[in-house]
């Protein structure tokens, strides 16, 4: 039932609300042998980059700058790498490319967006909250960007990239498509993190478009686990699962005074918790929302001769 790892690539972007740390839990719920794959809210597209290759893939996001950068990576990766060559990850450069640099072409837009994304706190690209957030120990270093970008470019070959409204995308999917749907949270401070707003009416539109297409596509929808979300989906989807995972919040000296990543400070450990909503059956043991069992205690290892710890 699980989707085997292809080892293709990690996402090229840092992205708030991305599913990097939930990849394993999502992949094990996805069906085998996906022919047509779509993400209407691609963001960093961590699931796409982790899954087995589908026959066709479609990544969509309303953020035109994000999609322009993906197109630049797919179609003009050498030009993008040339622009990045010799540009160091410094706070001064971050300020320059955020406030002063004026791109004159699509590839220069992609260069600016990629540089700011890789060097900003949590990859937040809302310019009001796009702060310097790079640390040598915990960020991908600029000298490693080219090899990673080439790997990502290879993965993106043949992938359809669009910046359309999600309703248009989902209504236009071929029959039998598997759709990973990761919208903004129902209860979220969207203005802080994202460049495109998502209203309550948009959440209702999403429910409606998934419902009217539910007989011809499969979808796995991830949401914040709230009463409002459960009410929208509980009476017509196949199952709603309760999931949580660990992730690290990396704070830099601009966010946590005196505790610098460069000095070895490690970000705080937190838990992500969401509802995974599916319109198809799965064959693995799962937990329904509201049922929380304690994890099983590990079996004690048997005593072994000579296994005493060494001082």
C-alpha cells in the first residue's frame, strides 16, 4: 500500500506549513501506481518531490512568483545558477534583494525569489514578514544550491506548472487523478505567512468542488483539525484521520535574542497535528479523529551476556 521512496529530491523551497515532516505519514496513505497526480496548492510541493514518479503531474499555486521560480528551475536552471554564482548568504544581501533589487526578466524574478526564500526565516515570502533567517549549521549553504537545483530541475521535467484558481484546476482534472490537497488552515494567520489570502468562502468552495468531483478523482486533503473542518467533510468522505508529527522551529538571532543558529542554538521542538481527509479506503491501520491511544511501550530487550555498559 505504501508508496516507495524514489529518492528524487527534497523541495527546492523552504515553505511555511509545508509537509516535509509529515511526508512518511502522507505517503503511506497514497495509493500505488498513480498515473495522474495533482497538487492544487503546491507550495513547496514536498509530497511531489518525495513520491514515486506518476505518468503525469500537475503542480499549481496561486502565488505567481513561486510558480515562476519553479518554471525557471525547470526550464532555465543553468541561467538561474549563473545568477546565484558568488552571491553569499548575508543579511546585507538579503536586505538588498528584498528592498532594492529590481528584476528585469522572469529568470531574475526567479533568482530574487529563490535567494530570499532560502535565506528568510521559515521561507516566509510575505514581504512584510520576510526576515533574515539563515544559519550555516541549519540552512542549505549557497555552494550546495546548484547541485540541488539541477536535481530538482530533472524532477520537474515534463511537469505541468500553473498559477490558477484551485476550483478551475480540480474541475479540469482527468478522471482517475490522485489529488493531494493542502490548502491554508481553516484557522490561520494567513496574512503573516502567505502572499495570497484564503477566505471562509474559499474553504466552502473547496469543499464543494471536491464533493462534486469525488466520484471521479481520489483525494487526500490535509487540514487543521477543527470542528468546522470536520463538519464540512464528515458526512460524505470515506474517513478522517487524526495525525501528528514532530518538527523543529529554527529561530535566528533576529527572532530569539542572543541565541544564534551559528553558535549552535537548536530550534524548539514542536508537534504538528492535522486531520487527513480521504475519499477512498486505505488498507493500513488508522485512527479516527477523536480517538487518541497512547503509543505502545517498547518491549524490554533481553539481557545479553557481556552487554553491560562500558565506563
